[in-house]
């Protein structure tokens, strides 16, 4: 996971940010959306800036929708449904997608 964090940070530094703990830093969806934008070169929908649960759910949903738009089937994974907006399963799914696509950079 540390190697993957380093890979994420190598991209996130391009937009002057980094992650420290993936599960925490991607939980609200903001840095996950930013990472997806950086590696894809595409613009995602504007993120919700609030800190309430529904803002985090909306942002994670936007990230998951983007991943699905790239042909990845996310079965039984949604942004809502637990007290933690982005659970380890959802983080793992997103990270596996990013890891799979890091070599091709969405090319």
C-alpha cells in the first residue's frame, strides 16, 4: 500500500497536494476525484465542498461514476450505506482500479 500511496502522491503533487493515509484522505472523495482528474486528464463534475455526510457521499459517488464510465463494473458498491462514507472495501476497489490503470494512465 505504501508503494501505491507514493504513486498517488507523485500525481497529486502536480496539483500541490498529497495523501498520508489513503482510507482517511480519500474518504470525502475530494482527493480521489482530484487524482482521477490528474491521471485521466479529464475533468470530473464539480465536487461538493461541504463537510457534511451528504457532501462526502456526493463526491464519492462522482468518483465511482467516473470509474464506471471507464468500463469498470462496480457490483454492490455505492457511496452511501455505512457510517463511514468510504469504507475499506470501497477504497480497495477504487485503488485496485487505479493500480490496474496506472500503467496505461487511461491512455
